């Protein structure tokens, strides 16, 4: 199979949906000799920020001279983004070969495997074959039954807990916390960014049960003196043994300084046995991290900002930050969401900052058709339009904006992905405008 054929096969697994469980992934990995146990691993779970935290950890380890495998999801532009070594995507050749081998194995074993399970097996195999020093692994959903949880992590990082994927993980925060706490292994070290005491007690209980040391934000370490600078943000990290002033990160939003602090705490824990990790490599790793789609400023005059916020808590944080830190006249928001999210709650936060809302629909079977919430939007006193295709929505928003305005694209990874693929180097939409794609206003 060529690359397109291999992608099409992988996409054909998507209708199998989300299946939480380890049995089929475990059998497939055993067939290949348990590659997930051959490499030192850092495992990251949480509701928001786990991808950014993974990127910070990877960048610090790479700056320390290590060969680092990074596995994250979902991707923004190309599937190969999910599986990287020293920030180089898996090659098309390797991707095709692994698709062929894993497909053959699952057919031999008579296993039905999902898209995410297949991708996780591929990541473990590729990282082992390429002899990486560390795997940095982001969970897909939850933790206890997530395919990545078959690793034997040296350090587990839990970013934070909020309501998301409730139909799979539980209807309350405590249930979700227990699902994510299950990445804590016996023994390992735990770095935790959650600040709610009730939830923290769950993580402390799991750590005690697994003979694991736990280090918590605001207790054993902290980030302080957060300042905006021309390169992004600057902060101070402090724990009982270290005081690192003027750490710089290019990512925006105060939550990113917390994510960076989790990565620093992880690095300092590794430093106890890895002398290659130095203060200089920590500083350089933070300063040079790359992570698109998170308050990503694509252009100015007007501002064009992409953000993958996809649940109420992340949308609330993002809109609050924009209101406080960006100067703009009018805000036009392009919003595309998944139907399994708290969409109306997200819209409430979006409308608080937006002068004009353009609802759109990502090309995903899980995406929300905005027309389905038409009645709920009737009382809104701001203009709301429905433009089905995201590039067309972006083109429209940019063409109707003045230089002092802001165009925001958000609501889902899929929404940001389609927008990124339609933007040229100047930050303009390159969409060829067909007829019949602009719907009338929803109100």
C-alpha cells in the first residue's frame, strides 16, 4: 500500500469509535514482543494541557541530548504528527510499513482494533525500532483503560481535571480523577497540577497505594512572577531544592506556565538519575518548545488566532486571556464543535467576547451540526451565522474585519486543523469559493 492507501485503511477504523480497554492492544503488543516495555516512558494524563506539557517535557529532554519519542493526539494537519522522534514526523515509508505489519498481525490474531489502538501500537513499535531514549506519551482519553496505559511509566504527570468525555469517564470530577489517577504505577513518581483538594486527595491516595512519590503544584513546587514578554511569557520555578528565575516560554496563557512547571518538576525528578539534564537544558527546552494551535497568533491587522479549546473550562480560560491581553475592536469567532461536548456552555463563554459568531461544522462524524441548536440561539442579541465550510468561514471573517479587529478560530482540534490547512504564509485563507456554501443567518 502507498501512503494514501495506508491512510485510508487507518481512517476505515474510525467507525469502530472509542473503545476503552487494554485487551486488544495488549495482545497486539505481545505479538510484537512488548515494545512498550523496552523504552523509558513519561506518561501524561489530564483534561486540559496534557499535549502542551508533553511538548515541554520532550523539548527539555531533547535539549539534554536525548533521542525522544513523542506520541500525542489528535493531529492538526497530518497523522504523522502524532508519532515524532526529536520533533521529526514518522516518515511516510515507515508509516506504510507499520500499517502493513500491524494490520497483518491483527488479522492473524483475529482482533478488532480501533484507530487509536492501532496508532498507539505503531508509536510503540516505531520508537523501539528507532532506539529512542525516552517515550513521552499523552493519553488519548482518561487513563485507566487508555491504550497508552500499558506502558510502565517512570514518571506520571497529571495536569488537571474538569468535566469532559463524561459519557466515558464519569459524570462527576471525582470519577474522572480516578480514571486518570490509574496511570500511576508501582512504583513511579507523580507530578500533579490539580489544585482542587478533594481531587488532589484522590491522586495522593493512588500514589500511596502504589508506593509512588507525588509532587503537587502549589505544595512541593510552584510557578511565580509570571510576566508577559515579547517572546511569550516569563516565570520563576521554585521547589525545595531549586529556584529558577526568568524561565521563558513562547506559548501564551498563564496555564502554559503551569504546564511548563510540571515539565520542569518532571525534569528535576529525572535529574536525580540523569546527569545530562541541566539547568541550561531546562531553560533551552522551555524557550524553544513548539506547539501549534494553542493561542497561536497567525497574523496581525487583523489579529488571527487559532486555539484548540474544546471544553467549557478551556474556552473560559482562553476567552478571559484574550479579553485581558489583546487590544481589538470587534471579535469575530469561527466556532466548530463536537456534538459530544457541552456546546451551549462553550457558546456562552464565546459570546461573552464575540461581536459576531460564525458557526461551522468540521468534517468529522462527531461534529455538531449548528442547525441542531438553532432554537437555543434565538434569544441571542448578537449576529450569528452558519457557514458550513471552515475555510469559507475564515475567508468571510477576514474579509469583513478591519485591521483593529480579531478573528478567533476555536472549538475543536478539527476546526483548527481545517483552518490551518487553508491558511497561506501571510495568514490569509486560500480557499477557492464555491457557490452554495454560505447559508443564511441562523437567526
